[in-house]
């Protein structure tokens, strides 16, 4: 097996003699062909445009309590609302620490959600967060638009996401719209709408979690192998 390092910049249905195959061009100029592809490109995150967010991403600015809750447990936590599902996100967080939900003046909880917030001890702050304060990547708290400071040691939010590579789109793979952005449509084995192309990881699911992404890679690998076996046995 040959391994070549490089960045895939283009994918297309092959015009060579490889039956039902694909051609991949790398940034270095080399060209590779394959009968089947697995796309595992990940996603690009676009965070809310609040100063102090990007330098803390993955440390004290987080997206998933199931991925990161243990590391920030038993401290004051915040949820900076970025989309309509942010209220649901906030309902999860108190199991890791006392929680403040920042509506940003845009994502007001519904009545039933407010009742659930009260039962969970979640504080609702309607004045927008305008800055994260502290020696990054540490977080001391957030500054609000009216000048107040609210102490939190970590915040959760929901970035907008999109596949970090255009390869699936180049190949004509169907996409679906998730709560944070588009993702590649796949079946239970990771097969896309284009025969011979599978996709795995965060680019092919609406739930972004490292363990789930790894599991989808296993399923896609199994799907490709079984498709190869069927082709050889035909």
C-alpha cells in the first residue's frame, strides 16, 4: 500500500479505464484513481462573532457536554445562545455545573422551556455577551453589553458548521440541512447518494462528537469492504 501526503483539491468521476471509478487531484499536482471513496473531511466551525471566542475554542469555549463536560465540571458554566436549539443545549449543562443561559437578545426560551429552566436552576440573562474575559485559554467570565461582568469558567455554544472540503459537493453527493448547517446525506453504512462514495465523521452527521465520528468511520469501512466483496463475487 502506498501512502502519499497531500491535500485533495478536486474529485470527479474518472474518465480513465477504471470501471465506475473516481479521480482525485492533490494540491501537489499528483493524480490518484480509485473504484471507491470514503470522504472523512470533517467540518469547519464558524463561532459567534464575540471577542475572545476563537482563542478559547476547544478549551473553555465548547460545543458538547458529552465531549467536554467532565473537564469543566463543578464550576460556573454558561451557554451563549446561537440558534433555536440553544435552549435545549442549556437544559443539559446543569449536570456539570451551575448554569447561566445568555439569550443574546435573540433566542428567548419558550414558556415550557422557562419552566424547565426553573426546575434545573438555570439563570436566564437577556443582556448580550460582548466579550470573554481572562487569560486565554482560561476564562474568568463574560462582559455584558451594559458593562456587567458575569463569572463563568467555561461556556458552551453552537457554531455554524459546514463540510471543510467541497469534495462531496464536487462529486454530486446529496446534502441535508441540520440545526447547525449542511451535512452529507448517508445511509446507515455511510453510503452517499453517489454509488461508490461513502462519507464518515462530522461532515456526515448532525451530531458532532469524536466517538460517534470514529464509529461512523468503522461503518463506512465495513460498507466499502462488503461492496468490494460483492463486486468480486458477481
